């Protein structure tokens, strides 16, 4: 079992950055992946959609507050993007290479995760079987990210690292957790 704690950093900006922390942990045991995000701070200035009674696969979740992570096979160009909305909506995309051939990943019919919201925190917990896309022996590289929208439509981009001059979650040099 491999478990790692993380702390996301906002992409540097000329605008004032929100007084937030995004922390969590990720664990891989065999081909089971567990991921927990915690958004900590005063959440009132931010767009946090209410939990849907009918969570579903949806596109373009990254245009609003969204938790994301990226999984790539070590030494391979292909990777997957997972999007998780605080509303319970989700999607998974497969890429053949850097931003190439984006396709909805049909191996997943649903992603079940829990959301717990309080005035000063939001916790998202996901458990997912990676056996649909990885063999247990494959080494994976992970990038953990988040998009946070405030009520004035300002968006901040959060990641483990920001190696480029622009916020770009697809860069493989930002996949810095190894499981």
C-alpha cells in the first residue's frame, strides 16, 4: 500500500489569492485508489454547487469549482483525467498523449464519491477500482489539481506543482506522485 499526503498550491496570479487550503491524501492498494480532498477556509465567497439528487456524467466540469486528478502509466504517453464536481457530477477522459485525442473513458459507468460540506470546509472522498484501465503491476504517475471559482467569476487553479508559465494540468512534469 502506498499513501501520500498532498497540499495543493494556487497558480501564481497578479490578483489576490483566496484564503484557502486544499489538502488531502491519496492511497493505492493493489488496484484500488482512494483519494480525499479537503478544501479548508471560509467558503462563502466561492461557487460551491449544491449536491445533486441525480449525480451524472457531465462535460466541462472544469469551468466551475471542480476537483481533478490525472493518472498516467509510467513511461507511456497516454493518461486519464478525472473530474469530480462538489455537486456529485463526474467524468473521466482518456488522452493518447499531451492533450491529444481526448475521448470520454467508457470503462467507467459511474464514479461514486462522498461530499461533506460545512461553512469552513468541504471534504470529497473517492474510492475507485483502477482495474478497468490499469493492471495491478503497472506503475502510475499522478497529478492532483482543483479549479476554484469565486462568486465574481474569478477562477484559481490549484496543483501539486506549476512547472509552466501558464496553469496547465496536462503537463506530464506535473504528475509528481508515484504509485
